[in-house]
C-alpha cells in the first residue's frame, strides 16, 4: 500500500490562530480564525467527525458548510495527488488510510483536518 503513487481524498479543514494563513472563503478577514484556538478547532472537528461516523451527516455536506479550504465548494474533494504534493503530515495520514477510511485529527501548518480517502 505504501508504494502507491497517487491517492484521492477529501478533507475538512478548520483553521485556527496558529494557521499559516488566517483567512478563508468563509472568513475573508480572518477575524474568526484569528480568535479560534487550536483546541477549539479540534473540538469542532471532533464533533463533525463523530456526527459523520454516527451517520447523522455526510462528509461532503460538512465539508461544504464548515471547511476553511476552498475545496469546500467540491464537498472537500482535493482530487488525486501524489507524494510530495501535500504537507508531510497530511500526505502520510492520507497514504496510510484505506479507501473509504476517515482519519483522526491531522495537524498541519494550515490548521487541523479530518481526511476521507476516496481513491
């Protein structure tokens, strides 16, 4: 599995005060992001993850509404990517998942994520 060249994944990103860019499509001025602690971002993401796992909501619907990434407009879909194209922790977590699996919280310079491997 580790030798695969490309994966496809979707993600939900919650930015926080420690994120490298403190603006997003839903918070262009970065006011909310700058006031959000990492712990608060993790709590929010854990709640979304639990709701997805419980079948209360669909991953792509949560991504479309709550993700700070511009991929939100595609339900969090990042498309296919290979090694070296994403931040290392994101890449390692994605390649470690089986298709259909969702990650726990993954920290990167962008913020905190949950990742759904789709291919």
